[in-house]
């Protein structure tokens, strides 16, 4: 990801016609939910529905992901079971995990979904730089267009701390619907147990939902929804990686 830092990023940003660029990804009939459109994530007016959020997301995530963002994302890759042929990365943002999934499983069909068309513009540009073929979709992680049992693997990185817990659980329920029998879900996010004691950090990064996220338990959510073989591991300094599986047929 080093090639995506510095003057090259700024030069591309300054030259891009964002209105034209996001039109390639926008689903015109999509209605943004209040939990998304009314929040200023990371203190940016308009949240993720603007170009500034897309251009600053990667640097902010690097700072907020000790010991390093790439190290954490590699832990997610290491937890993947087998050789998935169809992979869905929900809340893909600027595509950092999506690109790494495609690089690790080059024969797989990989799709990244995000609610911000600005993020998808950035993600696709990064994929072009890396010469990776990835499908990008503008939509809601809790209500996707794909048929049931369409994917072997569904991943989510740094997503749940940026939405209400009820929506996070809806995303997990949708992921279970999308998974083939025996398919795997992987969730990389802040450690809920650790974040309960890190209110100052939450305030520093201006995260509107992190405090309420910290009161919950992803493992309990997964169990209640119907996943099997649930496991959660503390990774890095303040993160957790949770894995679970759809019931085999």
C-alpha cells in the first residue's frame, strides 16, 4: 500500500472529476439510512459521503491500527479456511482488505461492497494500480442483492464500530444468508473489551458509534444469529478477529 501514499495520491485527487467518477458506482435508487448520512465520521462534515473522507481514510486507519494496519489485515488473511472461490468484502471502504484478498486468492471472484461511492472510486483506483480485477458494488451491507448461498467467505474489516449494534447484527444475519453451507465469516474490528476503557481514543478519532459498539459482544451476536464454531482472538494492541461458520448441509 506504500505506493498509495504521498504526492501521487494528492495529484490524482486534484485532477479527478468526482461527480463523474462516483456516477460510475452509484445506485440511484439507494436511500442512505439515517445512521449513515446524519453522522460526521472522523469529524468530517458529511461523513463518508464526500471526497475528503475517501482521500483521508487510509492515513487515518494506519494511525488508528497499531502495530500496523497491514499487519492486522494479514491476520485476517491468515484466518481464512481453505481456498474460497467467491469472496465478499462488506463495508470495503477504500478496498485495502479487498485487494489483499484478491492477491492472496487470485483465482477467486472477489467483490467489495460499500455504502460510499467515493470510497469505491478510491478502491477501484487502487485496484487498477495493482492490476487486480475486483467487482465493486454500491449498497447496504445489511441488505445485499445477491442470492442466498452465493459466497464461500464474507469478510468485514473495521466496519462494526461505525454503525449501531442493531445494524451490525443485521449485517451478520445477511452474511449468514449469503454464505454457502460451511462458509466462513471473518470480522476484524476494535476489541470491544478494550474499547470500553479507551473513551479518550474514541473521542480523539470522533467515532460516533464506538462507545455503544464496545458495550456489545460479537460472539454473542453470532451465536444468537445461528453461526457455528465461533472463535474470537485479541490481535495487535486494541483489536479482535472473530471467525464463525454457517452450518454445513
